[in-house]
C-alpha cells in the first residue's frame, strides 16, 4: 500500500514537469527573439552588404514570421534536432552532448568536495555553538561565498600553478600531451578508469582539482550553514534528550539519532546549491579554459545565437526537473513521513 | 614537486605514444603550443558564419595562387609587405598586353594532401566558389573586382587565367588574402549536394587543401592540432612538425601560461599585458601596427550640431590624445595626432592629423557656432571593444564637458553594434575602428569616407571626396595623378575631420624566448609556417 503510494507520488511529480517544460519552450523562444541585435547581420560578417545579410537571414530561417519560425522550431524539436549554433559552428545537440558532461564532472566534483568539508564542519560547529570552531567555520564559509569565483579561481592559479608549480597548466580538461579517453560517460576521470588508462586518469584528475576547489569554496556556505542549523534544532529536541538520558554513547546519539534526522533539509538545500554551482561554473570555466556549457551559453547570448540559447535553456530546464525529481525520490525513500497516508 | 617532474611522471608514456619514436628533446623543438582567446568555429573560411579566429586555418592549411612577402621593421620585428607578391601555388604570372587579364602558370609539382595534382580546374572551382557563396568571401573578392565565375578560365591543367571586368590595382593583392584559398575540388564536389552545391557542410569539418599543415584533430571549443604536410610546395617547408592551438578565454590564465613556458605563444594580447611583460622581461613581446587601421572618434552628420565643421574641429581640439594614448593604449601603437603641418607631406596612411589637445582653441571654435550654450549628446561604444573604448570614452567625456558638450556614455552590446552604428548609422557620436586588408589609402577612404558605405559610421558626405575615391580606387599607384589625388583626400580629411583619429593600434603577442620567425599580418591570425623553436 505504502509502496504504491510512493510510485504514485513519483509519477505525479513527473507529470507535473510536463507543463513546466512546455512553458519553458515557449518562453525561451520568445525571450531569445527579444534579445537585442540581429543575428543575420552579426553572422554575415564585417563587410557584408544588404544582399549577403538577406542570404544569411534566409539561411537561418529568420525571414519567416515568428509563429512560423516557432512551428519550424517545434517540428525540429520533435525530431530531436536542436538546430545549429552559428557562433561555434556545431549542432547544438553535439555541443550539449560534449559540454554537459564537462560541466557536470566539474560541478559534481566541486559539490562532492564541498559536502565532504561542509557537513562535518557544520556538525562540529553545531555541537560546540559559539566556540572558536563555530566562529572559524563561519569565517571560512562566509569568505568562500563572498569572494567572486573568478577571483578565487585566479588566486588558486596564481598560487598553485604560477608560484608553486604544483598544479598542471590550467588549459582545460587535459594537458596538451594527452588525448581524451574514449567517450563512454563523457566524464574524463571515469572514462579513463573504465578503459584502465591510469596516466590519463591522473592527468584529468590533476586538471580537475583547482577548478573543483574553486567551486567547492563557493558552495561551502549554504551546506555548512544548513547542516549547523538543522543539527542545532535536532540536538535540542526531546528524542535526543531521551536518547542521552537512556545512556547511549555520544557518537551514536550524534550520528544515528541527530544527523539521521537533520540530513533531510541538507539534502533539499543540495538541490538548490547544485543549481547555483552550475551558474557559478560560467566564470570558473573561463578561468580554467574548461570547455563546459556555461561559457558556451554566455558566448551564445552575446552573439544572439538563438538555437544555442534555446538549446541551453531547455537542457537546463530538463536537468532541473530531473534533479528535483531525484531529490524528491530520495526524500521519499528516507523520510517515512512522506508518501504515507495522512 | 615542480611542474616538470609532474609532467614527466604521468606524462612520459603518453608523450611517447603521441610522438612515437622521437626523443623528448627533439619533440620539444618541433611541437609548438599556441594559446588563442576566441573559439575557431569552422575549418572553411568561405562558409557563411565563419569567424575571424577561424581564418588561421585558411592561412596554415590552404594555399592561394599568391602570397605577400615580408619586410623587417626599424625595431627588428617582421611584418607582411603589401607591395611584394610571391607565388604560392603560382610558378609565375603574366599580365596580358591589353592589361585586361592575367595568366598564371601553376607549380607543376604542387599536390593536395591526398596526393592528387593541383590543377587549374581546382583553382577555377575554388574562386568560383568564393565569388558565388555569398557573405564575407564574396564581398572581399568583390573588393578586388572579382565578381563573376566567367572571369576565371582554366586554360589547361597548369594554366589559369583571370579576366578583368575593370582593370584595378587591387585585383592581384586580393588573390593573396585568406579567402582566395584553393580547395581540392574533386574531394569537395564528391560531397556537394543539391542544397549545398559548394560543399560548405563537408569542408566545414573536413578541410581539403594543399597547405603547409594538415588538420590532424579539431575539438571545437578546445583545440586544433596541425601536423606538417611534408609534400608542401607553396614555400619553404616548416621546421615544426606539429602545432597545437589551444583556446584559453581568460587573459590572465594565458599570461600565466606563457610566463611559465607551458605555451610558446600567446597570440594577440592586451596593451596592458604587452607593456608589463615587455618591462618585466618574463616573455618576449613582439608587435607591429595594424596597417591601414586606426581607432577613431566619429561625429555623425545626421546629428545637426555635428554638420558644423567648427563643432567637429572643436571636438578634435578637445580630445585628450596623449592621456588616452597612455591610459587606454598603454603607450603601444602609433600616435595619430600632433602633426606639425596642416597639409599632408606624404601619402602615407594612416598619418597623424594636425590636431592636439588645445581647450582654449576648442572653446573659441565653439563660441563661433550657434551651439555656444552647449550640446547634449551620447557617446557610444561597442562593448566588445571595451578594453580600449571604455577608458577612451571616459577621458573624452571629461574633456568635452569642459567645452560645453555634455555626453552620456552608451555601451552597445557587440551583436547590436553593427546594426545600429554601422548599418543604420543612427548614433550621434561613436568610438569606432576600421582596418582595410588591402593596404592603400583609397581603399580605406572607400569604406570609411563615402556616404552610405559600411564603415562610415558618421555618414560623412562630401561629393569631392566621393569623386576622388572613385577616381583612385582602381588607379595604379605609379600613375602621376595618384599621389596628388590622395594628398587632396587626406587634406579634406584633415580639414573636415569627419573622423577624429586617436591612434593606430598594434597587434602584440607574447612568446617564449626561443620562438623565432614571428610575423605580424593584416589578417590578425597566427601564420605558423615560418615559426621555429631554437
């Protein structure tokens, strides 16, 4: 009975996403058309005359009326064709396929690093509120989130690459001497491990460390703060007092009873943190020449590259729908209150 | 662990696998790494939508019939030389007696990468393509009076003829610019379709040329790798075996890379970096002025007060030239102000104008006009050129306020700039730039000083100037009428100041001390063919 309830819940969440995606398709189409600038003029080049601009406009399909352009766009979408990015010269589908894994690899490793640091930090701060550890934690996370990511990135490059020479050259996902591993997941670290190529794995991990640290520093704050707040609340609750009174060890109380209950709001925060880590990616990608989706989207916006902007927004929308779904599903699984009949 | 030992530990195996049997020592000498800022978006220069950084593929991987020679500048750097033409695929060429055609003999041993011979049919197909495909290549070919496929004739496999519609001094140099590439037409035709008769989709990803380097690998948005074509006949065989072009958007990162020696060449750096690196000596900096180019302040004739010559001259006296040259250009480039004489002594272009900062004179000129009580207007700049135009605009704004011209600064996004500033010409006062590939003054005046022409953002209109442009554009430079006509045009530009020149920009690059053979080119992309690592 309870299990069917959970499936029903997941199914309804999925259904709810459909109108959102349709809305996003319409809104991005209209918004991209409202961008300043004329892509036909831009892409016809510096010395184009009226006739060449008209040719380019026709080639881009921009000589039709807006509703007709929209129908063409829908038709292409239904055939899985996201169009051609004029600024990079590749099909938008290909670009997303190559760049999304790069961005995800970076974001996920940054996030993982942030969790590994922030969660214990938050717990520690909550168990000793207003102690020096609490203040040190507050200082670290506040400065992390206050520094702009391009600054943190450049500072790390300066210290660890330029000054100390510990880090490999910040030239993207791999040093010039390596060729990318065969495309399996698109994550270089995973693909190189899967094919047993340890040199490439080490090289791609080396390239990943500095940008991941930059992102991690930026995302520490919400995770650590949420862990601390949520732990404080739980530690003050009746059942923790009861558990302590029952003579359970401090460790068991902290990990099993307190943290187990405190983790839910942290998990929900993670969904949000992931989204703003993806946003912060743009600048990190620029600094580390990371061929990700953020720099692609910004360049496309500057050039009024309609197909690329639409493809980017759509893929992000779908990614967030999926992400929220995953968070919901995990919550449903670990929280006994969700999904059970009232 | 330092950078080198880091590299050798995990890198040795991969290094050997990439370079096969070469020892690491030799590999360092024949592999070059170049960092560029912008993405290369196509391997075919003639495909509509191809961006400027992509022109380097046309330079390095393709041949043209002709190429320009080089000259050594007074400071020891080397630049291209507009006035010396060499054969690249052409063995020799001969202008017909009536002057209305030119016949090229192709190098008999020139072959494409696939081993097939370069024939006159390939040349004809390629030039037909450039004049027919539309967009930038067609415009650029038109500048050399090459507009119709009928002009191109394959006489026999090794003889190719161009018929002139108009006899023009610009035709031969135009056959040496990057767009006039020769493509392997057999390969291209095999991939042409009815909707894509010029195989633009195929050549976009699969270059088919005869050039000095073949494209070994292209990871769009990341890197381009060239490998030497050992059968190249277009010139002396490059010393480098492999060139890796990496796209690194962040200026600071590129600078760190070239200072640490992980890239050999950081191509086209900012004035600030050029100045600091040259002073700190952490990398070799080479640059040269971009010929036939300048940064200008343009009052628009569509805006009533700027139709008054005295107002334009007042502005020209109000601009804080030297301060701009130091703070926006970091002292790099050529000053285009402060000429002592009010008449041009030579036909060199660009040349300094007889204006310098003189606020009293500017105020006196303003006082003679109906606008002595002040003007309010906007000063617009292209955001994609903000590194120089923004500080320049702020300095100009400050000084114009002192002569009663109140300006607000309007920053226009790059995608919008061309439309409103150059096509519609509706901005009252703009900071702009234009550089002509073909290096003659009349060519510059043609684009920038004739009504309704594209780079005339202020829409200057002067019938005498237009008539002189018309007269000189195709005229031979040796013609006795040429020099006086050009001097007259420059004189008009001095008097009327429809464009107020600020300085002639440089393209500067930072490189490793052991990189030799760097040449400054009008196309502003790296030509890797003469580069040597010593």
